[in-house]
């Protein structure tokens, strides 16, 4: 629920999200451009986002349905509505005038407390300033300035040893820390998969989507896995290239001879392998 709501705020060009917990109610306010078409809110699988968003990601998915069947009140641009019970399953919901002045969008619904710890794991790599009950969540870059830019894939890629990852990479994942070695950051939502393009299995691969047009897609509606399409295969090829570049820059390796030859095919000349027993 947290990641879905933050993703919606980001797509609406919000830069800040304020979250408050009071009397078993969660209130989420963002400073984005607000809701243009309320009728799109309950259209599962339709996004209503502009062409730039559609090219840089596939935004259709669960969205506000992650809050069902809670009673949800939405305020935006001088209008408001409340979704109750069968409003989630097709009964028309009336949009009313709202006398309260609401910048961006406000959501209010019952839920267990959204703690700073829970929210931070979803917000840390989102690019948003997120504040929970007055406490600001960490906001960090997913990759360093050394990451390679792959404009054709709309991402930055960085290769690093296992022990060089920071703790937030682990917390942002939905699986145990050592189960997968490729981390893909979709603007705050981190998904993982297993891929070892070279024999050094201690390497980790960070992929940070930039917002440029890309064919890299998340599988709908849950968006917890990558779609295995042509862009996915191109991403794996880019990961292989960056793995060999990383090893070249490091200046030493213990790869087998066929990997030495594979690097040469990719235009990378490695030194001889260190003798290993």
C-alpha cells in the first residue's frame, strides 16, 4: 500500500509527501498537480497518466485498489469523494465540491500505523521528500556518480562487491538479502532477479531507472517482477558488459579462460588471471 501511494504521488510530479497517523487513520498529502479525472481512480488497469509516463514506465496496476476495502476519502483541486463498501466493486461514487483548499492530493483511510521505519524502506530511493509524523525519511541515490548511463535502456548501471552495498538496498527489497544479485530501482520500488554474467558470484548489480523512455517493464498488476521481453535481454547484455568493465578497472581477476576470451569479444582486454588453487 505504501509503495503504491508514493508511486502515484511521484507520477503526479509531487516532490514532497506528508504522512500522519491519528486515531487509526492515515492521512497522506502530496504537493503534486492533483487529480484531473476522478473517474480514472477506480478503473483497474487504466492509468490516466500522460505519454511521457507511459514511455518511461507502465503505470497501470493496482493503484488505489491497494487500499480496498477500506473507506477512502480523496480530496484534490476543490473536489472530493468517499469510496465505501461496494464503491470498490462498481457502484457509482459521487464526486462533490470541496470547500477545503487542498494542494495536490489528500488521501485519508483507516489502517495500522505507517511507521517511519516502514515508510522509509519504500521512500528512500523514490526521489521524494517524505515526512512521517514530523520525522523526515532518508532520501538517498540508488547508484553513485560512477554508474554507467545506458540511454537506450533508460537506466544507470553500477557493479559493486557484495560488501559495498548500503543497508537501504537490503531494506528496500521484498526478499532475503542474499537471495538475488540484481537490484532494479523503479523510482523507489526495488525488484530483484538472479543473473551471473561472470564467474564472480560476489558481485552485485544496481540498475536505476532514469525516467527516460525504456522497454524495461514490471509485470502487472503487482509489479514485483520484470517482464522478460527484448529490453530484459538487452539489460542482461548490458550487465555482462559492465561486469567485465568493472573487472578491467579493478586490474585483477581469477576468471576462467573462456571468460577472458568473452571479455575480448566485448572489446575489453583483461590481464592474465591470478593463479588460483
